[in-house]
C-alpha cells in the first residue's frame, strides 16, 4: 500500500505543476479575436456521432441559405471536418485524432454535432479535450420561456473545476479513489468577466453566482470570492450568491425563477443545471450551447448523441432545433447579426407561434429534414 501512496503523491505533484503552468499560460493570454474586423472566416462543420450527422447536415443547409452571399464572395468558408467519430477515435486511441485537431485549428469557429463518450475506460470526452485544446473557457447557454417570463443566460466555466483532471484521479486499488477539482484565479476571473460583460452589454442588472462554497471551501470559496472581485467593476449590476442545491429548486419555482437573469457557475454545476433549465424550456432538443474562448469558439446542441434513438431507427426524427439555436449563437459570435436575427425569427415562428411542422423525436412527428424545409420556407419570407 505504501507504494500506491508514493505513486499517488508523485502523480499529485505532477498535476499541481501542470496546472500551475496552465495558470501562467492564462496570465499571458492575448486579446480576444475581433470578428467584425475580419475579411475571411472559416466555419468548421463536424457531424459527430449518433444523431449528430443528421442534425448538423440540416444546420449546414440553413447556414448555406443564410450566408449565400458571404459564401459566394469567399468571406465565409464552410469546411467539413470528418473523423471525429467514435469508431475513428477508438481505433486511434485518441479522444480527438491529431489530423482532426489540426483541421479544427485551421478554422475560426466550429459547428459541432454531439460526440459519444465511452463509459469507463480512459478515453477522455472529445468535448473536454476540445475545450482544453482550444481553451474554450466559457460555456454559454441561453434558455428562454417567454410565456413564463424566463430569460436566462448561463455562463458555465468550461475548462477547469471537476473536469480538467476528471480522467486523472488517484487510486489506492481496492481501498479508495480520489478525483480532483481545480479553481484557478485567472480561470475564474475570465469566466466572471465574460458573464458581467454580457450583463453590461445586454442591459441585465443581476448576475447570480452559484456554488457550493459552504462545503467546497477552497475551490468554490475562491470561485465566489473572485466573481465578487470582478463584480466590483460593474457597479450597476447586482451580484448575488446561491448554493447549487437551492438554485436547482429555484429554477422550478414559478414564484421566483423569472427574477434570475445571468448565472455564473463552476463546470459541474453548470453542466447539470443547464440541462434542467433546457428541460424547462421544452427539452434538451431545444437548447443551443456556445463554447467560447479568446481565439476559437465551438457551437453545439446542448444534448448528446442519443444512441438510443439510433438503435431504434429514429435518427432522422431527431429535433434539429437545438443545433439551429447553436447556429444562431455562432452567427452572433462572428458578428453576423442580421442572419442571426433572421434565424431567430424563423425559429420563433416554427417552434413557438405557428408550429405547422412539429418534431417529436419519434415517428409521430416530422423528420429533421422536413422541419428544416419548413424553416427554410419561412426564412425566405423574413
Ligand atoms: P442524450 O442527450 O444523447 O439523449 C438523451 C435522450 O434525449 C435521447 O435518448 C432522446 O430521447 C432525447 N434527445 C436528445 N437529443 C434529442 C433531439 N435532438 N431530438 C429529440 N430527442 C432528443 O443523452 P445521453 O444518452 O446521456 O448521452 C448519449 C451520449 O452523448 C453519451 O456518450 C454522452 O457522453 C454524449 N454527450 C455528448 C455531448 C456533446 O458532445 N456535447 C453532450 C452530452 C452528452
């Protein structure tokens, strides 16, 4: 057993040094890319696994329609990137194969289908790898239910917390296992800054900081304290503290939930609570998600690859609304506000007001292609 302890201590030392090196890299970070000033933008398009290729193909059709002129002029290029499939990743033993990562790094932004993560084993989630490799530190997830007065935007820290070392815990075999959670100063500062900047630029007056700082005193305690330091630079915006357990309850409490506006929270809590929020909006098939860094950004559906739908032969019946909302976020990110607005309007008509073609996720509803045909018809009139 002594040998296991020594091995674990050596491993911990190496992890600490590695994380401190990451802190130094963050401290040297360059300014964020300004898309408004760029004359060429490359959008990488990745199908992923399960229902991913089916819904991403539809999102690509929508992008081709919305950006017809920009594509013709060469101002925007759509670059299909293959190889981020479970089969290829398992065959190569890499969560993101080297050639795929190189192709991705040749793009400015990505529209990505969900990728399956094998249970157990040591294969890291492709998303965790991409968030780390591309330093996509802000996971931004908007959730709106206008009839209930809900207009939330979640800023989930995306590169540290429980995930950064999630595949690299220590074990004394047969006795105990320990995983690590990491909160860094610059990592927290930049997600807090992103949340408060969003609030400032969008007329929001409240940012809710959600942690479990009463229990996770070091990591969540620092997360909360750093968020408050950042909040001091935004005098018109109220910063309030909540624990994740009561916030999970608040989101389903109609008496108070419509008072929340912007949330900032560590990785794991953000992961869980944004699925809850998406369910309140109408299901995980309805919400988009942005992973934003200073240099790259990746836009996805909030849901996974839905392998059960594929097993049941229902892949074509997957709802593309979630990846289309991600497409809207992508367009806003690359400073294409007009096409983003057109898409938002078409989604509102097709998913909320008119609903002439409805996707149910099974054979009782439309296919993702039929829904997209309907959306494209509406787009033509906006
Ligand atoms: P899931 O989100 O893939 O699916 C859960 C259920 O939600 C499905 O069975 C289906 O009934 C429904 N659903 C999901 N998307 C839908 C859509 N577009 N239209 C209609 N119904 C939809 O969750 P899971 O089964 O927990 O995860 C499956 C795999 O996806 C796992 O390997 C997981 O790691 C991975 N995953 C990937 C991402 C990502 O790449 N961003 C995110 C979450 C999960």
